[in-house]
């Protein structure tokens, strides 16, 4: 097997208010928010790093249909879909209209419009 070219570092999400987006995800997965530049913030968690980039004029994806596809999304494992759903909505998430498999995972939009899923952790 050939040696990899590099190694995975992080996922970065664009947003008009990247600081608020970082706090939104910190409230869900924990960790420490680290502003590294005026337009770049990282959330360091036990599972890795999630970054947030200031993007003036950011236009969220239109999922599942539309002229701006989802581009990327996050899966967040949870033990209880009902309580996790209530918690992310309280933080500002919006439940997506399309829910392909709501007994196993549920789709939400973060405050900047990025789709993310709460996934029922397998026991």
C-alpha cells in the first residue's frame, strides 16, 4: 500500500457569524473554542477539530433539492434522538423538512444553514 499523501486534519464550515456557529457546535459536542485569526475559529474536542471560517455573504445550501447542494454535512452520534433533537432546536437548529430515516437519524440545519444529522448510536 502506498503511503498517504497527507493525514486528515479537520472539517471547516463557512458562515456569516462563524463565532456563533462555533458556539452552537460547542454546545452540542463540547470542547474548547479557539479563535486563531479574525476569520478562523477552531473547536477542539476529544473527537477532533472542527473549524469555522468567516464567509461574508454566505448562502446556505438548499437541501435536499435546489441550486446549492448540501456540499458536506456532519453526523453526530447520540444515545437518545428525542432529547438530542430538543436540545439542538433549543440551541437554534431547525429540523429539516426531509427526514429519510427518522427512527435512525434526523436531519437539522445549523444557524448558518449547514445540514447535520443526529444519529442514534448503535447499542
